[in-house]
């Protein structure tokens, strides 16, 4: 049977070749120094694991309501009130538990974008952003944020057309780790309100924000303030902060009318987030990850200091990535530099996977510190050669 005739056109519009090529080449290596993946290198804290195990043993293994279990939704609401100053107004604000932040983002674009509509995304971007627009039959409009990687209102405004429906703001960002200051976040929010656009705030790394990037003790957010939820859809998750990426747990919060439409779509796609893991995530709100984040900040400082000797690298304010420029004197693309790094047993990701340009590389410092130090030194040598 000719399967090509049966494959939908949307599949051919999605290309994962960049990351796939790095992983295929990396599979040939013996004990590589893997700086390629955004997987925290610490175990899930015991209280969180214990809560999930207890839920399984207590037979909480069936379906939950599509929106999620009531106790978890209550804890999320309390957290948003405490950290973002949102009012405790269930009649106005909707909250529901998603199958990861990617699940929440996909439901958001499916609930809002019609074929031909436009969503403005940053460049560099998380790899799924443009493809989510494709799945909805919409168009992703690229907002060039080089060289400082800040998606500001000034850069967004010229891109708005009559087809624009959404602005997608990711801070702290992947792949750059850049945190947009609070004042800039609010300018983006105000612009979206003035133009009648939905602002999606992808804040999966909100708890992984370093001390020198915080504002009033918290990560800057376009959703902050008593009216911060109005016209803003907040997408957050548990996986990156607590090391449980494989659990695929996140949540969405914002205008109730939109949340209800997203939950309706979830009913016919993901159905619900995993029941026992929802119980496990309830324990996250009582776990202090500050010591872990502080250790990662020290790793960040070492990475930036080492690579900063030989190339341009913007200091990440959060997440656990550095986006470093391939020095021009090498005459290499990001992919070519990654292939050269693989020859030295180091795995990193070319910038072209995340961008219309292929001038940078992304490395993750979510790895054992001895391996990280060894890998970054090799990269420094390669960049200086």
C-alpha cells in the first residue's frame, strides 16, 4: 500500500530533522557529554513521589473530571492569588489541569485560531510553536528578537495585522533563558489589550527564575496584577521545576469563557490529566526548590563566564539553557558547529532548530556538573580555534 497517499498534508509541513539529526549522530557516541536536552538532572522530590504513590495505592487510578481534581485546582488558585495577586473570583477566572504545558498550548490554539488566522511568536522560539499554528491551519508570524532575545511591544506592534489573534510570550524563554522585565511584560500586555488580541503567557519556567531576574521576589509575568488575567491566558507546568517532565502535568488559567472552550476540547482529545499524578502535583506547592534553583544559577554563571571569553552569550535569567553565538571567524552554521562538537563527544542543539537563523547553538546546563564543566570547556576550545 502506498502510505504517502494517505498521509495528511499537515505532516509534511512539520519538520523535526534538526534535532533528529543531532540525536542520530549522538547515538553513535559512547558515554557522550549530553548538553542537548531540557531534562532536569535532579530526582523528583520525595514528598511529590510519595503523594503520587499514595494516590495509586489508594486506587485513584481512574478518570478525573476533564478540568482536573478539585483539590489541585484549589491549590493552583491559591498559588496564583499569592504570587500574581489575582482575585479569588471563580466566576470570572477559569483554571484547569492540562496534559503538560504543550497540551495546554495546543488546546489554546485550537480553541482560538481559524484557518488563515495569525499568531505572533518570538524568534528564537520553542520548537513546537510554529507547528502548533500549522496544526490549526493558521500562520505563525515571526518576531525577530535578536540580538538581546527580548520580545518587546515595540517589536511586536509592526507585525499586527487584521488577521492577528494571538501574541505568544515565553518568559523565561526556551532556548535563550531570557526573562523579560516586569515593565516590558506589562507593555506587551497593554498592547494586546489595546488591539483586542489574546496574550498567551507561556511560563513553564516561572519557578526556575534566578535571583537577579526576579521582581518583588517572583518571576516577572505579563499576568501579574489584580486584572492580569483579563485578556491573558497563563500556561504553566510542573515538569521542569520539579523534575517530573515525564508526568506531563501543567495547567491553564485565564478568562473563564476561553478556559471552558479549551476544557471542552480536552474532553475529546487528552480526556484528562493522569489522576494519580494530579495528586502528586498537589504536593509541589509545599516543596521548596530554591536551593536547587540557586545551584543552577551557579552553573549558569560558570557557563556564561567560560563561553563569554570566546563568543556572545546572553546571560539567562531563568530556565537552564544558554544560547551562544557560533563565532563568525569559524565560518560555520549552528548545525556544522554541532557536528564538530559531536566529534569531541559533546551533544548540543543547532540554533536553526529554534530560529529562522542558524547562527547560534543551545546548550543545556541541566546535567551533572563534572560533565557540564568538561563539555563547556570543549566548546570554548572549539569556539576559540
